[in-house]
């Protein structure tokens, strides 16, 4: 089999999951675990696309964009939380994931808050400049 690029391989996996679910008897009935598996596969595709975007930006600008990398990490953590089976893990694992989510969220907020480039190009800055008449 020819290896497929990351996101396409995940997309193919998602198609296989859908086909398998819809061809089993009884047809077109998904359980909660089936829905979570499908959503987890969909999130994996989105994460693969984000990682590809990170690589493209790095190769184009030769700079690591911390905000985008942190957003990708937050999406990966959100996927982990969504597909987590709480019946098989202990409370210490849940506390550890909660700590990771909080610390990544705080880090993302700090990077977003103190990034000078984003302030000048954000929607609200453009709106204020437009209202002041300095931007067309």
C-alpha cells in the first residue's frame, strides 16, 4: 500500500469508520461510543490539517508561530477530553488533564494578549480605526 500524507490518511480512516458503521446490522443506528469514535476521528483530521498548516507557515516564514502551535495543542487536548472514557481512568488522571487544559489555556491567553502584531491587525482594532476615519 502506498503511504498517504497525514491528513489524507486520517480522512481515509474516517471514511472507513463511516462505512463500517453504516454497513453493520442494524443499519444507520449509532451508539454513543460510535459517535464518540467518529467525532474523535474527525478531530484527528482537523488536528492533522492544523499540523500541516503549522509546517507550511514555518517553511514559508522560518519562524515558529507559537499562537498557532498552542491552538493546535489545545485542539488535541480537547479531542482527548472528548473521547476520554471516565470509567477506566482514575481521578489523578482527570486532575492532570484538567491542569494541562488550564495551563495551555492560560498560556494561549498570555500569548494572545501580549502579541503586538495581533493587536494591530485584530478585528476590533480595524473597527476602531475605521470609525476614527484612519482606514478605508
